[in-house]
């Protein structure tokens, strides 16, 4: 028995729809490849690795911020939205990178950070140099303080990275920063802010950028009257479109303006929202074709390796995208989370108040309590599950090598403000911070920074990186790299209409099976014990299928297999 197909409108394979089912590879540029030996990854490094990306078989690259930045928040503190950080390259190199990616058939999505700039942005410097009440101050969110001499912040709010969300400037006023002190929030009620971001969208679109990833897309519109609510009041307010800070309905007016800009281009430029919202319905607004067009769904990043949980997430998200006309997105790892090979080697976390895996990192990454082999085995199975789903898959650099989170970073070498803004007593959701998934990639087994570059690596790489290097896995049958390459190649060949049908006969207990049009069957065994291998021609498996006694083929625990079935 099969359930009815979950179908969203079939995507014509026109170029304008390239994003709908793209496999998008996220590059965190400072940690990908370093071409000039300064220990920091750069555009030259990316250009030199385009053949690697092409061989991997991804459809697009999403580039995390590469703009001039003092790196108070890994580049999400932007000094100039229309330039390249000199430590990373030049605009000419950017153009060269776009051309090299396009020649290789790879699209480019760049990160845009519209909620805040850095405190070194020329507008913020102008704001500090200008008097209270000036136009320059009005582009950001300045307020007088409370207390007799304004010595107390306008409100007791805390920033997302802990610590106060308001910082005082020399003339006594305070500015709002939802993230680090160095990231002042823009005032999106100011028309110049609107105009400037449209300028930025055109600047990069004119240079050939195919799309944008919108950072903190749910944060831009704010409603801050003279009397500000307290932190406790803010926390108690529903996030239903009326919250003063997050996911306000008017934010979509900004994205409607941007849509008009995207549509000036052929094909239209695309966008994907990073929007942390309360309900799936609210996420759908960001994915509307009149707005950004697509939104991240982070549900799989937060899910335990569990058949029921995975199935519910897929069902809900496909239903949502059917309602918006967008395609859905899937993510297991990114630059903000503990890598999924590690998460899946740990016991499920007890509560949801810290990020999955954060307690383990906080404990110093002990060997007890983690089964690294099982974690990687499950991560591979999860990735093959993901790559068989309709919609776009966002992959994070290094997951194709099966990299684990690096827990062994000395405190003094940590960079993340989520670490530096907290103390041992008040480590929040991010635990020790996000540096452990941002360690420069190992390209070679040996040598200076495992082939990352010739001048060391800006975060320390552990010795075990050698066995996870590109060199160690390239051409090795069964390696994680070769599994990703083959899965992406097959995906390109098998991908068709955006629909799936759950196979209820095969899906029992710990086993989850679904079929895509054309007889492409993906079966995942989430349990520990082997089960019988369903009928069909085996295309690829995330682990060997031969039983321990070598006599038969079976689907072992924590394994995904793709099969081709004769169509009924
Ligand atoms: C979300 C980004 O993914 C994260 O890395 C960054 O710290 C915050 N936005 C602030 O820009």
C-alpha cells in the first residue's frame, strides 16, 4: 500500500528554476583554501578548487561573507557591503571566481547581512561623529539611556550572543546590537537603508551573482517606540507578526521591494531566507514568490536520527512548500552548528535549551559518550536520505569528507563572539561557540596545515584531520568523499518532478522508504539491526550491503540505499 504522492508544482527545467532542486555547497571562505599563505582562506583558494567543486557535482556555491571585516563575528560584521576583504582578495578576483564557477556550470549565491553592519562601516563611523538626532544616527537605532544621567541602557535586553544588547557611545547615547557589540542594527524605517541595500543587490547581481542568502531575514523590521518593553516582556510576547523585534509582518514589504530588483535580471536572481520563526506558516511568508522565494528549514539540523521524526519533518515541509509554490530546503550542517557526524555519535540531548552537541563540546569533546564511527555512519545515511528528497540540499564544506566537529580548540584560540561574550557560568545555546565547525579544511594528509595553505591555519587543526583529508579519500572506494560524488552524480541524473511517495510496505519501524518519480527508491534503516534489502537494482549505498557472513545482501543498521525499480 502506498500513500498519495506529496507533490508541489512540477518545475519546468528552465534555467530560471535552477534553485528549486539545487545541491548548494556552502563555503566559509576564510576556512576553505588559502592561496597566499597568510593562514586565511581566500578567493584565490576557491578559484584553485573549482575543479574540486565540479568533480563533487554541486549545482551552486553559497559563499559566506567575504566582505571587509574585522571578524568580530566571522565576517558577519560587514564594513563595506560592496567590496572584498583585502585579506581575502579583490573585486577583480571575485569576477574571476564568478567566471570560473560559471564555466564549471556552478551558480553563485552570496551572503547578504542586512540586519546590521559592523561598527567600522562608514555609516556607523559617521553616526558616531554626528550629533544626537542627526540623519546619520537615524540609520541605526540610537536611544538615550535611563537613569538620572542616562547611565543605564534604554532596556535590559541581552544580545543573541549574551551580554547586553545596548552599548553606550561617548556622548552618552546607546545603540542597539542584536548580536555582538561590533554589529549595530540598522534602522529599516530609514529610506536610505532601503536604497543602499537595493544598490548592493544590483552591485553583485551586475557582477553575475545568481542569488543571495539573507542573514537574519526575520530581524530587519522593528517597532521601537519611545517606551521600550523589558526583556521579560519581550520574551512573553508572541512572535505572530506583532513582536517588536522579530518576524514582524512589515518585513515582507522590504522583500517585495527586493523581489522587484531580483526580477530586473534574467534569469531572476534568487534568495533564500535565514528566518528563525515560530511556526511553519510564518516561514512560508519568506518563501513566497512575491518575496525572497525560498527559506531555510533547519528542522533536520535539530532532529535526532529517528525514522518517525525524519518522516514527520519531510511530510510537514513538503506540505508547506506545496502551499507557497516554493521548493523546500534541507540542511544537516552549516557554519553555526555542531557537525552532523558528531551529533549523531552522541546520545540524544535531554532538553532543547542548548544546541545539539554543545554539551559535548563544552565538556572538552571527551571520547567517552561519543561513538564517532556510528556518528559518521549515520551522517552518511542521513545525507543520502537528504539527497534523494525533492527540493534543495544545502551542504556545508567538509561534510563531504565526513569531518567531525573539532572540540580540541584552546580557549585562547577561539574566535567566536558566542564564546568571548560568555563566561563559564553562563554559556548559552552555542556552548563554547561555533569555531569547531569552522576549522580550515584538510586537503592533504601531511604538510603545512594539511594542504590548506602554506602559512598555517587560523584555527588549529587536529592530527586526526589527516585521515579525513581530500588526499586520503580521493579515489578511495567507499570513502565519504566518493559517496558524496557518486550520490550527487546520480541525483543529477535521477532528479525529476518535485514529489515523493512513501513506500508503506518497506517503511516499517525503523525503516523509512520513499520513491521518487522514475522508480528511484531511497530506503534508510535508522535502527541497529539489519533488515532485508528491498527489491530493485542497487545504485548506491552509504555502507556495504554484504552481510557479515558474506553470503547475502542486506540493509544494515544506520544505512541508506538507493535502488532503481521498474516503474509500475
Ligand atoms: C546568522 C549567521 O549564520 C551567523 O553566523 C551570524 O553570527 C548571525 N547571523 C549574525 O549575523
